[in-house]
C-alpha cells in the first residue's frame, strides 16, 4: 500500500464527505456544514487549524479544501482522535434523514487504500456508525408505535411513487396491493389510501390505531412484502429503485425503527422462510374457502409429512397438531430452511402444491392454481417461479385430469 501523508488522508475524507452530503442536499450546503464543523473543532483538535474550507465554488472539489503541509507533523494518535470527533460531530449535525447512512456512505466513497489507512490509525467508521445508530435507537425506540411506523412508511412510499409514476397510478397501485395483502394480514384492512388530490386536511394514508396490537413479526412480514413488491414494480415500470429513494424520503427515526424490527433498507431481501410462510398462508386461504381453517392445516400437515423424506429440509416446517384450530399459529418455520438451495426448495414447493391440488378434488382443483395466485403476492409469485416452481404445468395437469 502506498504511503499516505496526513494532508492526503484529510483531503480525501473531506472530499468524500462533500460528495455524500451534496447527494442529499447541495454542494453549497455541504461546504457550509463542513466549514462549521471544522471551525468548532479547532480549539479542541489542533489538526484542524491546518484545514481551511473555501466557500467559493470551484470546478474541482479538491480546490475547496486548503490543507497546510504542517499537518503532516501531527502525530497519528492526535490525528485519529480529531477524525473520530469530526465524524461524530458532523453526523449529529446533519442528523435527520441523512444521518443514519452518512458515515457508511462516506466509507464507501473512500478509495480502498484510504479505508485501510484510517483503520491503521485506529479509526473504524463501522464502529462510529454503530455507536451513532445505537445512540439514536435508545432515543427513538420507545416513541414510535406500530400504526405510526406503518403510516409513515406508506406515506414515504406514496411520495416516492407519486414522483415516479404520478398520483393517480400511485393511488391505484397501493390500493390494489393493500387489498391483496389484507387476505394474509388482518391489520392491513385498517389501512386506507386516500385520493386527496388538492383537498386540505386529509392525508394520503391513514391507519387505524388497531394496528398497534399486531405482533412485531406480522408487522415485519407485511412491511417487508410491501417494500419488496413495490421495489420490483418500480424497477419494471421505470427502471428505478424504490428502496434507494425511500432511504432518502423516510425520516431517520423510522429507518431506525424498521431496523429494530428486522428490516434493513440497505439489504432488504426475501428470505426463504418468508417465502414458504407466504406460500403456506396462500394455501390455507384457498383450502379454507371450501372447508375450515383446521382442515386446511390438517391437509397441509399430512402432505408435508408424506414428502419430507424426499425433500428433507421441509422438516423445518413444524406443525403442532394440537393447534390446528388456531390456523397459521399452528405452524412454525425454522430459519434453518434458509440453508436449502433455492432450487431444492422450489422442487419441494412444487410437489407440495401438486399434492394439495390433487387433494382439492377434480372440479375445484382445476381452479385451484388461479385462486392460489390470487392469494400470493406478486413478489412471492415471481420468487417461487425463479426457484423453478411451474404453476402453469400444475394447472395444465389438473385440467387434463379433469
């Protein structure tokens, strides 16, 4: 690794900070913030007496930052302390929507050799980010209830979609999604998407307070599914990312609350236990239309036990026969199922659906797949198809048998 002097390190850090802040605000704002922090820290950390920020606009960012060569004589311990406090101060100062991801984004902006160099100085931006998040979590975690979180996430989604596809299509898209998800999540029925237009005093999204009584696991699953499905929709429709825009639109405290219940917008993805859970919910809903929920659980349990020798990882789906009357509460899906390859799990899901379609009877069985699709979110439907599940072939077979 090439030798890097103190002035090179500080210059690179400052340029990275400006780039990150200006992405969310403007270059002018980034320069003002940087100058303010450096001035405030000069008395405590002499290193910053050698750093000057010029507020005049330049074509090159490097020209904004003037660093005197004397900074190269500052010992590394003092320099490290100055850098740490600089990041703590600037993250708190910008706060708001930008603060949560700020430090991590600066680290990603740094060239690899600079990342390694500041770690040699005992400056770990990952730890600084973690400490910042922990401090914010302690402040916010008890202040946000489920209905508020759900409402704010949907309002931010509404804003993002509205800017990308227009208000009218946004209202239609969200209403359709809410209607479909209400089949699997009872509390979703408490959500209303309002076509407010220019009406004052009426919000685009309203959530009944009953949502406060839902379980965190159900809230996690619903929000995860909403975000993932709309992410896929927006990418197909416009080629843009909902999640990237949502990070910038959603207030920091709600991002922290999402993180608390297990949703990380930086790495949101559909786990296989989430897929199998929603497949089973859809099967239960379809079976319950012609029987009872208890019978639906019984049928699924029997089919799973018949095929779990061939598809061993299905043993991670546990069904308590004493709780059949409790519906989906009788089912426990262990996270171990995530270790199965997606193709293996796909074959198991295919066989499960085939067996249940056959048990459904000839006449009803011909319409089984259509009803199953109606009860499964588009995101999960796309995902199981990617895993090799061919619903068309199952339906064709049922039609031929009929």
